[in-house]
C-alpha cells in the first residue's frame, strides 16, 4: 500500500473532482492492499462518472491490450465505438508514444498515474484531456490484469488550471 504522504501528494495532482472521487473509491476498495481487484469495483457505486470510464485488459504485449469497456463520452471523442479495440489501434497520431508510455508506466510501476495533455488524438487538438489510470489486480494476486481509466475532456480555452489560478485556489 502507498504510504500516506504519497497518497496525499498524488491526490493533490488530480485537478478534476471526478478524478479525486474515483481515486478515493479505488483506495477504499484496495482496503489496505496495494490495489483492488476488478471484482472489488462495482459500477453501480460510481454511476455519475461511468460515461468517462474505461477498462483495459492488460496483455504481455502492451499494444495488444484490449479495451474491455469504454464509456459513451469516449465514443464521442474517438468518433466511434472503441470497446473491443486494442490500444495500439487507437488513432493517437503523434501522441502514440506518449499514450503507450503512460500505459506502460502504470503497468510496470503498479501505481496510479495521471496526466494532462492537449490534443489527445488526431483531430481533437482543441481539447485538453485530464486522465487517470488505476491498476486492478487479478483475484488473490498482485499481478495487474486491468486498468481502470477515467478521462475528462474540455475545450483548451477553458483549462481547469487557468480557472483555479484566476480564482486564487
């Protein structure tokens, strides 16, 4: 389990309230373990954020990892249904290495990761994406089998950091 300062430091980096909600839920379901399992996660307990949630089944060849479930907001961003697709087949354009590295870091470290990127995929340069990846282990194992992901998108002209700075937060 992460020690308390690491939990607080990571949580402080989460800009979007729903990221903090999902992270807190993930910590609660971990119940003192390094991470929860997929069986610990109950979608009915997080209904408000489901449109921006995805589950990714992790494979040894990371690019072949498959999106088990993608919320409706992701369908809007990718202009098609991405459930069932391999992550290597998503149209990330020049952001491909960034995205593969973010998945790799989460899987290799076995820790939550987060980030912010402008233009998350081809033809979406007008958006800023706030992302969160949370590892889930196999039952009775510390081996990562699934990533629980949350993706929040907003027009670049409305970046949340700019709003927080203007408000003196």
